[in-house]
């Protein structure tokens, strides 16, 4: 019975169910010093999906369910995240994460593919597309980071004051995080939530290291600006945003549209920072329409 299961068992059961529903299989591969954990399934052109800061590959499972009948899906735990290696001595800045991503791509044998990322994953996707344009069939930017001239978000302002709401230290922090990320926070059974809080707290110190490595430019004015590279992106690009994103302001969309030579944008009403989690079927429908128009 569900009420006799531990929070960890409930969490694992849900992730297994979502993975199977999407037709995905969990796999591992050695890439340099790192073990990279990823999910793969489906047939057709490859769609490679990158999660955001403190996220993991399962962020895409409910979304991928609607794509995997037509596309080959690969969703990875970026180095330092999820079940992939967390190596304290390594740096998780943008340059190194892009390099590791390409090593992974070469190792699994991907030649040309659609690339999409959410938040930090979008920043990595944009930089990867600039660096390896011949490998990219299309680019997807879901509430992406790196748009520095957009209106400052609530979370950005808090981070600048030393209050990083993305670093979880307690159950209260977890609830606050959910409220910032989603318009309608996802309802999670209490035992499962307690397990997720526990894991978040355990990952807090390493997530803080990743934040310092990747986002150190917030304090030094050297943060990677995707805006500077927009004219270099000739790949057809799909922009998806939640109109009530409190982490990366929706004003970023207009900047992207002006800077990119070939793009289309969809803004989801009453949606937050992670459309693929908050409303996976709707987000996937918009993305599929874009993919099928190429």
C-alpha cells in the first residue's frame, strides 16, 4: 500500500513510472573523469534536453512522454547534478560544462540533433550552439538564463542581497523554492516531500559550489551573456517562457526575438520558470509544433 511506503520508495516509484510512460531507459556512461547518468528512448531525430541549476534529467520525463513516439529523446544529469559525478576538485563553469557536454555527445555517438535547455541548461545550450553550430538541427530556449539586459527578476534581486532561494537548507526553504518556481506548486505527498527535502539539503553545499563556479560573474560583471552571441546563432530557435517567471523575467523574450535571426516564441499564460514541469503536455505541444515545422 502507498501509505506503507517510505518517502524514498514513493519518489523512486514515481520516477520509474514517469520514465516508463515516456519510453525512456536510464543509462550511465564514463566521460573523462565523470560518470554521466542519462535517460534515452524513442525513435527518430534526436532531441537532447538539458535541465537547469539544481535540477536533474527527470525534470523532462513528463514532457518527454509526448515527444518520444516521434523523436529519440536523450535527457542527461549534467555533471555535478542528479546521479552524475560530483567531483569537488572540478570547475562547473560554462566553458567546462559545454566541453563535457560535447564529450558526452561524442561518446554516445550523436551527430546532428535538436538541443533544448531550461534556465542554466538554456545558457549551456546557447553556448553549445555557438561553439558547435554544425551539430544543431534546432535550438530550444525554455526560460533561459544569460539575458542580462532584461528586467531583474525577484530571485535575481534576492541573490544579489545574499539570499539564494535556490539553495535548500530546510523544509521551509523547499516550500519557498516551489513558490518561486511554479505559479501552481506541484502537489507532493508528504513522505515523498520529506525525502526530496532531505536530498536537497544533502546537495546544498555542492549546489553552492556549482553556483559559485557558474554564476560567479553575478558579482564580477563577467557572467556569460547569451545576448552577445545571439547574432552568431543562425540555427532556427524556439523560445518558450512562462509569463509569471520569477527567476528569469519574461522581458527576456523580446530581447531574444530581436537578437536572433530565425526564431519563434510562445509565452505560456499563468506559468512559471519550468513549463515542462508545471504544464508538461501544453509545453510539449508547443515544442512539437515547432519541431514539425522545420
